């Protein structure tokens, strides 16, 4: 599986990379430092899953998810946010995200989530 991680923080990128490197379902992990740069990477690499871990405001989340869906409608979109309130989750799902996880603890769920994708999908 080809995965794109969008995260501006070097410390968090290292943490997510370390966690995701053990996931055998992930064949390629590409990093984008921000959501603007991610659009070109998405067009070029056609990832099967995108993790948006960069903190964004609601309008930017909405905008990037809509752009991603326009480029590749079948991609799995996972948002890691420090604002995991039910309103954010409802909005993220409404805009087209597949999963909303709490950034402080949800990143630990990523390996199991990718194993679930392997069972459900054939990549």
C-alpha cells in the first residue's frame, strides 16, 4: 500500500514514521510537509491512503479533503487531530474523511487500522 503522511512537525513525522515502518501493509510512505505540497504528491503518486496529521483549521481541512477526493476518490483519508470533538468528527466525515483519530493517542491505532485495510481491501 502506498501511503502519504502530511505533517509539518519534524518530531511528529519521526514518531509516525517509526510507528508506520513496522506495518507490513505499507510498501511506500511518502511525506509531505504541508497540505499545499501534498496535492502535487497525490497527483504524482496516487496513494491508497492519506494521513493528514498536520493541524489545520476547519476550512483548510474541508478544502484539502475536497481536493483530495477530486484527484482520487477511492483513497482512504485518515485525520489525526488534537481536536477530536464529535463536531470535528462529524464535519470531517461529512467532507469525505474516512477516519478521525485523536492525535495524542490515536496514532497508536494506525498499525491495526492498516491491518484492517488489508483484510477489507485488496491492494
